[in-house]
C-alpha cells in the first residue's frame, strides 16, 4: 500500500448480548441472537485483543546479508513464490489477468545494504526482462518502510517485509501493489496525483478492490459472504458504521477463512486494515446505487484511514 494504516491499540472492552424471550405455545427453531454492533472504542479494544492473541512476526531475514551470500540460493525460492502468487492471482478478474501478464517477468532481490539505497543480489540484477523489482527487506529496515508491503513508484520497486506470508495474503497484497505499478506504467492520473486529490484516493480504492477480490476468490467466495452476513446480522446499512461488526470473534472467523490464524503482527497490520476498509466497501456495494458508489468509496477510504490512523 502507498499508505500506512497504523492500528491504534486500546484496552479491552466487553458488551452484552440480548437474552431469550419466554417461549410461547410453539417454539421456532432457535438461533443465537446476533450481538449488537460494538461502538468505536469497543472495536479498538476488540482489535487490540485480536492482535494480542497473535505473536510478533518472525523474520527470516534478520540481518543484512553479506553480498557474497545474496545469491541465487536465496532468491530462487523467492522467485518461485512470486511466480506462484502471479499464477494464483491472474484468473481473478480481467484486471488481475493484465497484472499477471504485465509482470510475468520480474526481478527479485534482498536488501544487502540499506546504506546503498536498494542493494540487491548481483545475480538478480542480471535476470532479464523484468518490469518491476520485488525486494525483500530485513527486520532492521522495518522502520524505513511505510508499510509491510508497498510500491515505491520512483524506483519501480515493490518492497516486502521478509516474514512468512500466508499464501492468500501475499498474493492479494502483491496484486494490490502491482496494480499501482501497472497504473504507474500507464501514467494514469491517480498514480501521479497528489494524495489530497480524489484521483489518488480512487486509485487506492481500486487497488484495495483488486486485493479483496483476490482474497475472496482464494477463499472460494467466503470473504465477501462473511462480511455481507455480518452486515446483515448487525442491520448496519451506513458504511461509516460498518467497521463496528469487526469484533475479535469475527476477526477470528476471518482468520479461518483466509489462513491467517497463525500469522504474526507484521502480516496482520495490512490484513486488519483491509478488513476495516473492505467491510465499508461491501456496505456501499450492498446499499448504495451504482451511480453514487464512486463518491462514497472515496469518502469511505478517507474516513477509514483517518479514523484508524493514516
Ligand atoms: Zn495502495
């Protein structure tokens, strides 16, 4: 992502649930009553509790690699992972087909010295034909990067934190960043606009749409289905309130769908940011007439990133 949503963490709060009514003559099948949606402070607590139930991410690249070791042995498995991710994301939509095709050749590297800017393995610099460079950075460089995975348009580099990524998450985040790379190649308005402008925001909306479509497809449709169900149960129809369904229990449920149950914090920061935004986007999809959606999606992005840190 070109931005960072830092999740602000607060203390745990609890909310009650409604009790059963006395049974009349004939009892209908019993369903658990949906819990009332939480308020903003409660959701911050729920997210904190959810994050606390996961560990810090383990990094596989904890120190900068001596140049002599930054060779194909290190980068070949990374190249295979990326190729597999491109194969997985491709069939999602026409746009992801274009992304997979445009970046079927890429360069990959690891940071060997952050003092050099982007220092990568010399083997990989000679890898032919890449239109984008995908660089894994070590733990020590974490503070230098605005997000775990992000696209640096000026250097045409996708930077990736060197942690273990669940395949669906890595695929969807790569799709997000490569959608920016493709827009940038085409000199699209959104890729050159300043951050305050609607065009810039709308490119983010589109990138998050690509990201969530990939996640949803890899989850066999269960991602959207679950968010839509939570919105229906809560009776929330206003996107600015949609985040209130993301209680710890529901975030746990999404873990099972997306394979993030064992994921660490570095992985979950962009994942939770994605849930907070996408639940609002689903609410718009379900409740706003098509002709008004673009405006509302732009507002939804701004409100969500402001509310949860930007
Ligand atoms: Zn982005």
